[in-house]
């Protein structure tokens, strides 16, 4: 049951010393209904907002939001081109607490509206880039979560596994998402400061500028793509300009696969919705999520949605690679590589003539070839060094070690190297899937 605005207004006077309220009206943002919110006007001209959670999850979100707001010090806030709520006071109510913050003016728009016109779309992209450009040191100092690229990947794998365990996840999506998590290149990025729960209704706007961003419960250091998934799924005419503005403002900080991961996070929101329905045993939510997932499957099949992982082509087995090399004509290999194979560095016909007795004048095919080895290898050990545990390693052992190292580094053991590489690819490509199956 919603709390009356006058009740919350009276509570605000208890939370903020000296506050005199002149007007109060209900305030909504996004229509989620998780909080009872009232906008307050004081006699001294201040505008405040008081919010009281209506459920345990909302109370947990409010607590995390307060930790984040305290971490966003004045110095950090000065780096942002928009306002962030400031904590003013709090008061207990009905087993929970109501929190008072400074009110930030601005309207809430849908994702499509935020990206419909270029000036506002650019402002949105720049606002997100400013968050990701914040120095990350304050995250650890405040005890906020820090997630590496590998940990971000593991979290996504865990979410996919949970969704698959419901038995409601279409096989085509499971395969699509697993291919994305198996792609190592997709997860090479530098973690940044992220809002963590950024969505269209987090952004307050006036005209073509962003006035504020609210909802900081997910503040952390992690994958910047998490803050962009809603932007990639928006249908505004200037959505690409928002992304271009973001990338330009990052000045090289945006990785090559940022948009693919953002698209993955956007699709995983459907998995989260499914899990929410399962966890709360709300069949209406489950049915809605299943319908949305089926719609995504259709868009994947008709290729109206972008691929998540780049097409790297078929992976050949070791035997296939060997047969391919054997079937490649030598002259073709030379033309494509621009080099000559080592076995073709001399004219075989001259050697054949010499062995047949047709050697050129002065050439004896059966004569030994003199070799000067004076500058090669280590000096022979002294005669009394044999069996001495502290004497230098014998030259023969050192030479053998160098030869083995040279063979490994030069690739003379081609088949073994290819087999090892193939084994590595096979194990790395299957470990993640095996873990999920377990």
C-alpha cells in the first residue's frame, strides 16, 4: 500500500533538521513501483526527494545506492558533466527507512526517445563516456566491487547456466551465447568505472542535455559494455551517433569488441527476466520472458540481429592441416609466402650429375667436404673435469640443449607443434562448455 505524500513530507522534517516543507507531490520514475517517492519544496527554496522502499529488494537497492553516493566524493562528481543525487538525511518508517536526497530536475525518456535526435543522443554518449573515464582508485577505497575481464566472463557463464537449468532457454540462444563466452577475443578489455545498472530511466534530460543520472546501486569497476546494452537495442534514428560520441570521447579506450559484448548483455536481460519469474514463481513473468526469448530466436535465424562472435572459419584437425600442407604445390607456397623453401636452396640436378660422374672440372663428388669448426661450440672440458660435480657442463650436453631449443623455436618439429597448438585450442574451446555441462 502506497504511503500518503503528506506522511512522507512529515517524515522528511524529522530526517532533515530545520526543514520546513511548503509543498509536496508524488514523484515517479520509470513506473516500477518499488518505492514511494515524494518531491518536496521547502520554504527556503530547496527541492528535495524522499523515497521509502516498498519491498526487501528495493531496500537492498537503496542501501547499495547510499554506499555509492558516499563514494562519489565532490572531487569525483566534478569530473561528470551532469548532477548526481546528494544524501541529505534519513528516518525510520515501518521497519525500513526513508532517505532524503537533493532533487535533480529533468524528465525521463524512453531509450528510443533518448536516441531519436542527434544533439541529445550525443549528450547521452558523452555522459556515459564520462562515467567510464573516472579514475578507478576510489572504487577499491570505498569497498565497492571490482571485476576483472575474466571475472566478468565467468559471471556471464554462470548466468547462462542458470537460465539453461530452467529448461525454458531455447537451444539456439544457448548455443549463440556459449559461442560468445568461448571467444577469447571478445573478453579482452580494460575494466572501467561503471554505473552497473544504467538504463534509459536512469538518465534525466532537459531539452538536448543530460541533467543528471540516478540509480547508482551497481557502481563498480567492471565491463564498460554493461552500461551500453540498452543503447544498442534502442531504435532511435541517432542511436549510432550516441555510440560514436561515446567511442570518440574514450580516446582509444574503447576495445574492438565492446559493441558485441553490449549486445550480449542486452540479450541476457531476457535471461534475467526469465530467472526473476522463476525465482518469484510468477508464471506470467515466465511466459512473457519465454515469448521474448522466442522472438529473439526468430531474429537470430533471419539474421536481423548482429552476430555476437566473429566468424573465424572452420577449425581444422591436425590430420587435415597435414593433408593441406602436403597437397599444397611447392611453387604456390613460394609465391604466396614470398620465400624459398630451405630444401630448394640448391640445384638438385648439379648434385645428380656429380654423383653420375659428370661433375664439373675440379669437382670430386666423392671427396670429403672440409668444414671449419674452430669457431663453433664450447671449448672441450679439461681432462680432470670428468665426474667432478662442480665442473662446467660438458660441451656435448650444452650443444644438445641448444639444438633442442633451436628446433623448438625454429619450428622444425612442425607436426608436434601443430598437434600441441591443436590440443591447446581443443582444450580451451571445450573447458568452458564442459564446466557448464558439469
